[in-house]
C-alpha cells in the first residue's frame, strides 16, 4: 500500500490506468477485506491522479479550444448590445426620439475593447477605448497572460489562471482548516463593522472624541450621585439615590416637554 502511495500520489503522474490496475491487483491479492480507511486512501490516490490529468490539460489545449473558453468567459455585462437596443426601442415607443434620431443615438455608443467585457458605453473623449479604468487594466493583464502562457503551453491564452486552473481538493481542505476562524459569522461581522467605521484605516480623531465623551459622562454621573442642585433639595448633597433618581426623572420629563 505504501508503495502504491509513493508511486502514484505524486505531482505529474497522469497514468490513471496503471494506478487503477495496481490498486485492483492489491485488493485481489489481499487475504482479508480492506478496511474503510484503506479504501479511502486508494480513492484519494485515484482522485489525485485525476487532478494531475486536469492540471496537465491546459498545456496541450488547442488554440480553437482556448478561443472558445475565452468567448464564454465574461467579467462585465452591465449594459450589453441587447440592453442598448431595448433601451432605444423604449425611448422610440414613448416618442422621446424619432426614427431618424434612433440611428444617431445608436452611433453614440461604442463596445468596450476589453475582450472579456460586453458593455456598450458613450465615450467621454474620442480616443476612449474602454468603458472603465478597470477594463483597461484587465486588458493589459490579459495581454501579459497570453505572452506568459505562450511560452509554457503549446498555445497561449488571455484567460487569467483562476478561470481554468483549480486547486486540488486536498489544498482546498488545507486552506479551509487553516483559515476556518475567518469563516465564523461573528468574526466576519466584526470585520465588516470595522471596515465601515474606519474604511480600512483608524480614525484617531474620532477615537479621541469618543474617549473624551466617555470621560465627561463618567464625571457627570459621579457629580449627579454626589450632589443634585434643584428646587426640591436646594444645594445639599443627596445621600438617598432613590430620591436622586426621582428628581432626575422629573427634570428629564420637564426638559423633554
């Protein structure tokens, strides 16, 4: 069993048939039935070899296959050509534009030049080619990705690695166990609240104001407990906190009114 694990559970091993045959031979020659944990180990070996095959597939993928995958990959589609046509037809039906103006309005819109964006937009300047700065940066990264993959693979691709590469199941499980605490709802809520308060940075001025306010409230509470100035008791200290609270409630009602 250890020999099978050492031989086949390795990066780059793609001979699935050989691994399957070795496991079958081991099971047939075994004098006792294999335990569940042993079967799980062998299943993990076959999964590992299968993942190796998937990871090697991009290296021999044809240019036509890459172009089809790129056609299916979209990162932005907020206002596509069908949306534009529907928008202009609604304006035409409501008589906000005429049939002649329809073509003029249509020519104002241009498609974004980023290969993974389907948006149409009205350029703010004549030489504008992308609907946003993000699309411009994504297109630069896509061109660099093509240059890099053209060296490693038989055919290059503009796709980012995350679009066609997947982590092994073992790697996913390891990452989950490593960062499991971050998935806790309470922790995520605390992080979101902190981000909303500080936008990623500490607001020291706000912290200082909050700290001073807390100190003022604390001193005020001490003063109320030790001495209450009002018509009912004059300026003598109030030792009975029940009477003190009644006076405060009365004054608060008058103030609210």
